[in-house]
């Protein structure tokens, strides 16, 4: 039987109890199925687990989160890449590093860079692929299957352009134009360019087949963007289910190990293209009393439109009665400024451009941060965050054609609920990161009860056991925290 514990992560330290238990389970089930989904909560040390698997199997590690790439590389002094967007089209890859999957010169990839690395001449497909934060990887791979085409005539932006028939006609015109470009390339003896254009036509033809046979599984929308040369119009075509052909091309014959605190069964099935897999769920190493999640709903339902004044008043009340700092308040971009304007408590706010600077300021100086899009990727351990407030459940946007198409598929309503639950679980895990850490986490959205009942069977046990449904007074919460110190 394979032994992941002999050298553990190569650091000389002993694995923690839950790490030992999880790696032992993994070893026993290693040959049962070609893939394994490991649900491991915050604080268990997934990075060390990844390294233990890697040292034993020469696996490649993939993550959609660049912060995790840096974290892994910093801890284990490995070669690493940040993602495709940081590279030019040539001279960007060291083939020796990309091919090396041995412990002495291993490589950690962002999902984008891994896909591009596969196209390099000397790339060697690893026999084992570990995907950390696999719930994010699914979203990223789905984005990679999106086709974006320029629209030269603004009249194509009419709503009818998104009908399957219109998109098919548009793609046929694109194919005709591409065929002309292929002939020109061949006349100029540019065989590589001609081959690249031929591959493009195959992709367009696959999309046409999908639009003709299963239009409900393809989301289509248009957009425009101002640039230096005027207005750029685009047509976007995105499959609502990750194509199995893409999954097969991405993973090939590799054994896949998924690591996440929130990856749901439906996500695993889609991400693996229907491959058989074994599920292993690890409990939390953090005592329950240190990571309790208090459900303290507002009187009004926090759906659209959101009662900003009521929420602001409630936040002021919490921040006054629970003086734990630093504090993070999870909101959406659309609600952030309106809530902040109605609050008496000074809070830091940001937009998409200032997010990084405001976050860094808060990490250094503390206080209260009102943050959007901070449910994942933040390691707010120890004194970096002691009060974690989630205003409302983040359901996917119903104004998005992709969401509506996904919702209309069989099992779509469950998928919709699972996305909101997944984000909620991620948000509650930002502030408690180790066995001795603690934070007060409060959820204000009363819809969480109904949401929980819809997807209860898919919710990790470590999250279920931390939920406090009874209303608890501020004094009692403070007493509980006092007993921890």
C-alpha cells in the first residue's frame, strides 16, 4: 500500500492527527477509483497534505488561486508560475521546469498556465494532478471554455443576436472568413498559422453542433468595452456544463486529487467529466467553540432591494456590542456604499480598483473593513480578524444568461442553492485558520435556514456542527470568547 506518511511533507515535522487520518484513508482508497475528492476544512493544513502526496507520487499541484501558488512556493521553496495573464506569447516557459515533477524541482501551476504548459513541446503530463481549492478551479476551467469573438457591426448587438439561429449564422460567416485567411497563410507558406486557424474552425463547428442539438446548454451574450480605438463589441458563447472533451484533454489519463473545504458532489461530477471518484471528508481540527457561526437574522428579508438603513443599524449594533477588532463585513459591491453611508461606525470601503490597497491598509492598521468578493483566498489568521460578519447569502446573478441556462437544466435549482451555500461556507472560514485561532462569525441573512435545508446532505459536517441557530445575546457571546483566552 502506498505510504504518504513516511516523509510527510519533507519538513521533518510530524503530521497532525487529522492530517495523519486523512492521508491514511487516502492510501487505503488510492486504487479504488481514478479520482479522489477530499473535503478538508480550514485549518487542517491542505498545503502540507498536497506536499505529502506530491513527494510520494511526483504529482503536479494546480490551483486557481495565485495566493495559494505563492503560499505553496514560499513554504516549500519551489519553482512556480502565477498564471497565463502574466506571460508573453513567447519565451515565457522553461521547458525543463515545466517537465519536472520530481520533488527536487517540482512545479506548482495556476490552472491557466498548466493548460498552456501542456502545449509546450517538452511537457510531460504528470501521472497525478492535485487540485487545491478545486471549487474555484471548476469556475476557471469553465471560463477557459468560453469563446469570445469580436463583433464588427454594432447592429449585431440587438437582442436577436443571442438566439441560436443568429449565432449559428454569425459563426458560419466567421468560418468563411477564417477559410480565406487559411488560404492566404498557405500561399505565404505560413503552415503553423494555417494549422492554428484550422483548429479554430473545428472549435466553431463544435459550437454550431451544440447550438443545433442542445441550445439550452449554451449561454450566449454580448458586451462592449471602451478602448483606445473606440468601442469594442464582443459576442460570448459559454457552455453551461464543462464539456467532457475539454476535461479529457485537460486531465488526460492522470489520476486527479481534488482538495477543497466546499467542493460539492455536483461540482466534482462536472469537474471530472463524469469519472468515478472516491469521496473522503475530514473533520475540523479547530474546536467547535472557537469557530461557532451565529445565525442572527435581520427582521427584513435581505433580498433585492436590500434594506440598507436596517442593515446599517444592525451592523452598528453588533460592532458596538462586540468590540472585537479587526472586523470584516462581507457585502456586495452594489450594497457597499449605501450601507456605509448609513452607518455611524467608521468603516473602510473600496471599489474594484482600490480593493488591493484598501485591504492592505486594513491588514496593517486594523479597524472595520466592508469588503466585496472576499469570501475566498484570504488567510486572516489570529489577530488579522476577530469579527467576521456576513450580511447576506450570495446567490448567483439571475441577470446572467449563463446562470439562467444553468438554472433551467435538470438539477438547476439545487445547483443554484449550492453555489450560495458554497460561498457562505467559504466566507465563514476566512477568520479561523488554525487550532488555537478564534473569531466571532455572524450571519444576518434569515434565508440561510431555507438554503441549508435545501442542500443539507451536501454540506460538510465541520460546517454543520459549527452553526448556532438559537439567538444568543451579545453578553453570552462575549462570555464564550472570554473563556477561550
